[in-house]
């Protein structure tokens, strides 16, 4: 588990990533990971979660495949009104 605190402008994010080896087969290692992100700024908060999987071929320097599913909830509060935005996205990268 790795926890990082990042700051951009008036927003501070805490990003926690947990890694787990889920399979070993010949030269291939499969790693699953989860992420949780909490951010706060002057006018909004952000919460995001993600999960993914990477398959690494130890005979190659580049992962064979990476999949990342992310869900974000962004709340903006201007004092006069509040807006909540919900986003989901999937990223899949495959080599060869």
C-alpha cells in the first residue's frame, strides 16, 4: 500500500494505492490494484475510486496489458449553489 499527498493550487489530494499479486505463470505476473482519492479545495471536494489489473511479462520491459476502471464524484460548492458530478471511465491498454 502506498499513500501520497499531492497539492495543486488550493487543492490537496490524498491518493492511496494498494497492490496485490494475483497470479504467477511462467514469465507473467498479474497484479491487481485499487485506488482511493480524496481531495479538498476552497470550493469543491473530490472523491474517486479505481481498480485495475496489470499483466507483466518479465521478459519484456513493457506491461502486456493494463486495465483501469475509475469512478469519480466531484462536488462543487460556490456558496450559492452546489453541483455534484459523477463520472466513470475505463482505460485498457494492450501491447502486441
